[in-house]
C-alpha cells in the first residue's frame, strides 16, 4: 500500500525499495529455558490447557469481534485458554475484558499485561497458536507489524487476517491466512491448531524459514545495496 502511494506521487520504481520491519528493535529473541516456561505455566494455572496467544496493543482490530471469536473457540475447545500479552494505548484492554465477561468466557483468559521485549520468549513458548486479528483499514494495510515478526522469529503457528503486510509475513505457508472479517474461518483455523500439535509444528517450522527473509542483518544488506545503486 505504501509503495503504491509513493508510485502515485511519481517516484520512479528504481528509486523505491520495499524494506519491511524485522523483529523487535532489541534484537532477536533467544528461545526460553524450559524451566522458565513450566514455571509460568504453573503460575498462570495453564497446565494441561491448549493455549492461544494474543500479543497486542488492541488497536488493529475490533475488540468486540475478537471477544465473540474467542467465545466461539471456547465452544469448540472448552479447555482452551487465551494468553493476552499487551495493553491498549487508551484502555482498550478494559473494553475487551468487559466483552469477554458479557459472553461468559472471561475465566478462560490470562492477561499478563505489556511485557518488555526481552521477557517475551517464555510467554510465547506457552502457546499452541498465535493470533493476529487485523481489520481491513487503510492504516492496517499500510503498516508493518513488528509484533507479527516477533511471532515468526520464535517459530509460532499463526492465524492472521490477510491485510497488508500480514500476507507478506505469513507467505510461503508460514501461517494460516484468513480473509479479512471472516469470523468463521478465523475460529475454525484456531480450533484446528489448538487441537493438532503436528500441524502447529509444521507451521512453526515454516515460520522460522520465512523469518530468515526478515532478519535485520538481511534487511540491512538490502538497504546498503539499494543506497549503493542510488549513489552510482
């Protein structure tokens, strides 16, 4: 979307470089120690539960819609738990939890709030599937979500709505792409990955392969070559 806007302003193609975000600016995450993951599992009372991860600032999707989706997922997998890592910019998380309470599924949610980048790996390691809901808006089509790159770098199986860069990150089978706004497909894909560890592992391995394209070292080399062509 951004490239299209720049082209419409008359910038020639040879002066445009598609340079997406890599994972969090603090660098690449190391896999979590198993002992730390198990400690969190006990602390959050998640033992034996299939877990969906929502790592978010809450402004890329409609919280009521996401709450309804989770309620449908719970109908199919009553033992599932939703692990929320994040906080809204304007209290959106409170609205989300209110919607969950109205639907009677708030007890299935574990909210650990916003976590520093270096603390993410153990929380991510708990998840069977990671969720990336994304409304089809101009802003979302034009942005490059670092949080999704963070999912990929630790090999998570992801269900994401095919909006903007989500399609690029989850390309080549690196995740399950859902048509924007298709609640039924989003729920169904999440249910499959909560129940099928083999399928989730296959997607996670594809995510790790895909992430090689988005490493900062690779992106930096591409940028350097691009600037070289402009200077020549």
